[in-house]
C-alpha cells in the first residue's frame, strides 16, 4: 500500500519587517530536486516583492495568474484550479502577488469579508497538499 504523506507546510516571515525573499530562495535550495515545491506569497498592505526578484518572465505575469486573483475568486466562491494562479520558474511553482498591484489599494481592501483572508491558508493547503511535497507560505509586509 502506497501511503502519501501530507505536504510539509512552512510559513516564512521576517518578523523584523525586512525582505524574506532571499531566505525563501535559500530554503528552497535545501530540498532535493525531486521534491515538488510551491511558494505562495500572501499579500498584505506592503509591496509585492517576489515577482521583482525574478526575471522578466515572472515580472510580466498577468493579474489573473496571481494570489490577488485567487483571493478575489475565493471571496466570490468561484475558485478555478490552482494551476490557473501559478507561474513556474526553475521547476518551482509560485503563486505571487501581482507586481502591478497598487500599494494604496491592495487586494485585501477589495474583499467583501475578512473571513476570506482567515480561510485562505487552509484553502491553499487543501488545494495544494495532494500535488506538492512542500508548501511555503511567504508572509511579509505591513
């Protein structure tokens, strides 16, 4: 009998308010290549940082392929398959904050319910745990 273990979930933050991205990239390199890893950047009132760290391919991502769209769809109870919100770089899947989001009007202000933000990590785990070995939730910003 082949028993699949649950995905390891890691919440990664720099409590001091600094950029957590370099730490996340170092953490990813510690896993064996065959590990299926997804990184989800959870938005806040701060600026998107992860998309700016990558090459033009990710910097040019469309707003539909972002965590912003995931949250709006979750809020409307109209989720699409998780792959719809992802981009890939070097074998790692990413759900990123839209690099063109406006700091003065972040996606969290467009949600109809605070419950959406509270439930988002649980929904993400439920949607991703069967397809990935490691789920990294990046928490940063204000």
